[in-house]
C-alpha cells in the first residue's frame, strides 16, 4: 500500500533523496530500545514516600517503604531503610531505620542501626538509640541518647556472665 501511495505522488510533490530520512525497519538497530528511553531509578533508591511541604500524614503506620522523605508533617510509626527529614519537616512518632538524616524536627523514639546525621537546623526530642552519629554545631537534641554499641556490649556481657555475678 505504501508503494502504491508513493507511486501516485506527482513529481512536484516528491522530495529529493537527501531530504527524506532513510529508515530500515527490518534492522534491529532502527528502533531505540525502551530501556534507553526510560530513566531507571538509582540503585541506592528504592520505594520512596515523599510527604511534601504543607502535607500532613497522621495516625498511620508506614510499611514497605525504603526511604521516607518528610518535608511536611508526619505522625506515624515506621520501620525503613532511611528517613530524611527536611528543614521545615516534622516527624512525630517512632522510627527504626538504618540511616537517618535530620534537618527538621523529630519528636519520639528513634532507633538508627547504621548512621544518624543531625544537621545544624535539626531539633530532636525523645529517645535516640544510634550506632554512629554526626552532629553539626547548632543542632538541638533533648531527651535520652544511647549508643547501640554500648547497649549491645552490655547485653552480650550480661548474657555471658554467670548468674551469680551481677553487672551494673
């Protein structure tokens, strides 16, 4: 049918060979693979929930979320790989994560298995249990702070200590 259409065109309607693009539809390289057209998510990312500015998420339990980004207000319990609280973001509740980066406000219980990064603009209130922590000058932290290494060491020592010896 295409040949028939091309043959019915008059000479004045036709284009020169240099003007017309040449496409070999039988060639596998003629079409761009979909994998090149679609931008893949970075490998360190995963399922991500972003609670944007001026959005409030309350009385919820967040599950199956690799990364929680808080720019608005969240009142919740979460167990995740990462939590990132932006400057102006508020998280109230319980969080158990591998990595926490806090620039905003956190109030509650925070358990960080790998790294806690507290920026100068952060306000943290509550109970914090961490493995590694970096705090910038200007951050405000109130409440109790425990190093997991010391907690785990004490628990291991107590488990290995004979029952007649008491550690304090």
